[in-house]
């Protein structure tokens, strides 16, 4: 007998981009039956009125084994997350994989090896404003190869956080990635927030190495009036045959840690940023708007907190996500309860609500495709991203008429408020969200390449 049947739901077929009423049978973590007739099983879910989608794949996260970030992910329909982004990953990926497999996790995790924390610093290049030496670059290459052999799905860069890193470093690591058939997600280097050279740098890497590049959280990099121009540049590069895709979220206001190069006084001054554009996301001053006094006080006493930076036009979010080479992503990080940025709980429901239901910029099928099958192809997750017999039973059931985000910025509401309209999520065939609540299941696996 089947373990679970999901009956009467409307299943999204991402391959044909169509929807049909189907009944789905699950056994031992796999989809084993898709039928026109309702199925019998030990446990039966009545999905009448619900859309049955492959579980969402979040291509840009910093979940990295943080349990609460895993729970917030699955509650917004994500069943697989790609961590280790922006050049920051656990230093020893092998140890991380072992630990996660032992303790279990709410969702599946694939990992990138981070240029900054796991290669550069380990090779001895600890000054973020100075290029690595030739010997250090060689050592970074050896460490990168080891991580790719251990199962990392690529090398991530956060060039913004290591302004001193040389193009040689990036080229060398990109070349290794290409040799292993892996991807390079890049949080681009922004010398000022009008910096378009950062894109040319990537095109040069893509041209010389032929590597697959994923530009991370594009709107966070180029809002502030540059999104249209950035998109035109990327499209020209793609026409040239460069292998460039991107991910982007549902917000223009981004967040990062106070002690990064981004919030160095010189960078704030170079960009002519105002204090009122910054809101503290975590810790003692959560929800407070920045001032000069608070800035200097926090730099001294609380440099580890996260700050949200407000800029950009909402329209840029839609202009970006409607493009066929862009996938939705959260940029979710690990925060304490009640802290952080609304992207941690709201991204995917907001995406379906705004892009599909409210603005009709994407059909439901197309939107689901960009959140499931497309990322599975880009990262080579052969068992994920579609509902077919034999594939992993990662499934997200949502109400297309009701799905919506409830999360808000910390000076206005709760950044981790759960969304509405996602009653059931299955991870590896295990019911991990039931009636919108996390069940405590930890059936997520490590995905090694
Ligand atoms: Zn980033």
C-alpha cells in the first residue's frame, strides 16, 4: 500500500507548462504513481482546491544548517536550498555534510564553497583590501578542488565583501569550476552603487573560462535605477553566448552584516548614503533607524548585527523576475526569532501573489517552472524540480487564490511571520508542513554533486 496519497489536487506539469487534476502516490520518499483516479494510502491528503507544485528550490540562501532558517524556508514552500553563497560557507564542507546527515534537517541542502571564508582566508589572504599572492591563489585552487570533489556544487563569490580580490583569483577558481562542470554564483563587486564595471568583470570571466555564472540577487546589486541598464548588458552578453543566468528576490531593500566592507564609513560616504536608509535588523537595537551616533556606537559595541538598507524602486523587482533567465531566490540568513529581513519568510509566497495573481506578469505554470525545474537544471539536481514517477517526493501544496506573505520589516512588523495559503509541504515524502505549521520533521538530505 502507498504511504501517502495526495488526491484531487491540480498538479503543475513544469515540462509542458500545463495544469491538470491528478492524484499522486508516494512511497519511500519517491513519487510512484500519478493517476486520474483517487488513490488509497495509509495517509490521504485531500488537495481539493490546491495547486500541487514540485517543492520550490531556493538557489540563493545562507541557511547553512541553521535550523530556524530551515523551518522558515519550508514554511514558504522551499524543499531544497543552496547555501554557502556570497563567498561565505562553512570552512570544512566535509565536516558540515557529516554533521547535517547525522542530525537531519527540515529541507534538502546543497552547498557552495565560499571564496572568502573557505578558500581565501584559509590560504592566508586575510586582508579584504589586498589581492592574494600567487602562492595564495594556488593554495585556494587546491582547496577549491578538494571541496568540489567532496560534493560542493560550485564556488561562490562575494566580491563586494573582499574589494581587494584580484581578477586573477576569480579567473583561477572559475577555471577550476568549469573543469568540474560546476557553477559560480557571484555577488558582484560594487565599488560604488553606480558600478557597472562589476558586470563587465563577470563577462570577462565567462568569456575566458566558459564557466556558468549565476549573478546573485540582481536587484539587490543594481536597484537604484540601474536594473534596466544591467539587464540590457546581461542580454547582450547572453546573445554573445556567455553562460550567464541570475537570481533575484521580491524586495529592493537588502540586508547584510554591519562589519562587512559595505558598511565601512568610506563606502557609505562614496555612495552618498543617508543614515535614514538603514534599519537595524537584529539585536539590542532591532527596528531602530540608523543615526550617526548609533552608527559609531554599534561599530564599537555591536559590529556583528545585521542592517537593512532601503533603496530602489519596486518596479525593478518585477522587471527583473519576468526575464526568462532569472530565478526567484530569498537570500535568507540565520537570525534569532523575530529578527531579520522579511525575505526570510515572505519571498516565495510574495512571488506567487504578486507576479502571478496580482500583476499577471507570469502564468502560474511559468512561475512554478522558474522556482522548480529551472533551478534543478541550472544546478543539475536530476531528482528534483518536477512531478514525475520516480522523482523525489518533494511537493508544495498551495492555494493559488490565497497564497500571500505576512512578513514585514523589523521597524514595522515581524520579519519571520509565516505566510498564508501553503497548507502542506512534503520533503522526501515526509509531511513537513501541515496546515501551515512546521511538523518537526527532519527528512532533508545533503545533496552532493
Ligand atoms: Zn550576497
